[in-house]
């Protein structure tokens, strides 16, 4: 992208921002919604106070702005959290994904150059009031899924530290569930007794791949054995003479731990499947490939939508709805 600052300022129509807990990304778009500039910062919600957001945004995109008029900025993610710039209250499901902008809030700004809209997240309270759930940021990626297919119906998964599974019906989120899988894996690998046995796996390695698939299949068939299989992994390290030695041994056991954690998630999540259509994975390629391998191992097909592509499409949809 070789557009000069002057050309960006001349062509800029609006700005899209994905503001997470640890970083943010911003894209400048022209009147045809083509990306003409992009930037990023490590100033996520965790490192900013509410009165510091505007200055950080201007620091990043100030050179893009035309000399006159206001530029719209559509923001998704943690800037709209209670601890963020200003709270954009959660919308309860069911929620149509093309209507997220109806819940947007506009923080008061000192600058006259920007008009900022913070998009809401989604919330869920089951009828028995025992299952509460929230998402903030992922709903915009889901909106990107329906941007080109407004009637989309099916099951979508957004893998990550806190993986989200959402059921969609005709372009609306009807229910969703969050799984602490990524964080659980990190805790077990770094702070439990298993830290003495695991390394960092590579599923391109045949031994790691086999260990991962085997663990997914085992725990999917008997999820109630999860805790005992975790300790069995430590025992295997101590007793199994057939495992490779050295780093390769730790990598294979790491693949097994990953398979157990993801397989436990799938044992519950795949019960939500609405049809025989492929499960849509939204996110970075490497993690989605891991979930594809796991899902294929227990008989499910997948399709993939890149996470950045999805969030930009969702922000475009929200901006279009706002201006309609």
C-alpha cells in the first residue's frame, strides 16, 4: 500500500477500528470502502484510561484526516467495554447482525475532526438464569460473515483464548457459548504439574499430529475422563518408553494436551449444530487449521473466513447501516 499521506487525506471517507484488550488496528477507507491506509498500536484497553482514547486515536490517524469536516470512525471491541472509552451496552440475543449500529454510542470528543461510534457487544441469559455469556468484538466478525450472505444460517466458531461458538438463523445470532479452552491450555501447560512434561507442538510433524488427533477422538468419546487423562499425560511422560526423547517428547505431549482441551470443547459445542452444513471457522489461519483438524477427526467439515477480513466486513456493514 503506497498511498501517500496527502492522497489518503484526499480520498478518506471513514475509518474502521478494531480496539482490543492489548492492541488496536485501524484502517482508512475511501468512498468505495477500499482500504487505502492501515496502522496499529499496542495501546489496547488494558493500557488506557477513558480520557486517553481520543488522543491515542488521533496520534494514529491524525495524518489521514482532511483539513475540514468530520470523519466517521466505526469502532468495535473493548473500547466499548465498561472499563473502556465509554460503555456500549450489550445487545441481548437474538440480535440481527446487520443492526449492531443501532446500539452504538458516541463519546464526547474535544476534537471536531472525528465522529466516533462505539459498537456494542452481545449478551445472553438463558431462561433458567444460570447460564450467562457475553462477547465483545466477535459479534462484528460474525457480522462480516453475514455481510455477503444476509440470510446465513449455521454454526460458527471463533477460536481463541476464549473460543466463541454462535448459532445463526437467517442472519441473526440466536445463542452463543464461550469456552475457556485457550486459557485453560495455557494454565495447564505453564502452571500445573504438566509444565514438566509439555513443550510447543507443531502439527506439521506426523508424531504431533497423530497425538493431537488421538487425544481429540478419545476425549470426544468420553469427556467425563478429562481430568484423569490430564494426569495420565504426566504419567505417560514418566513411563512410556515408546515416546521420543528430548524436545520431541515434550512436543508430542503438548500436542496431546492441546487435543484434550480442544476435544473437550468440541464434545459440547458440536451439539449446537443446526444442520449438516460445514461449521464456519473465523480467525487466524493457523488456529483455524488446528480446529479443522480436530473437527475432521470427529466427523465434521469446516469452512474458513479470515479474522481480519471478517472484522472489516462487519465494520463496513455497521457503517452502511448507520448511514442508510
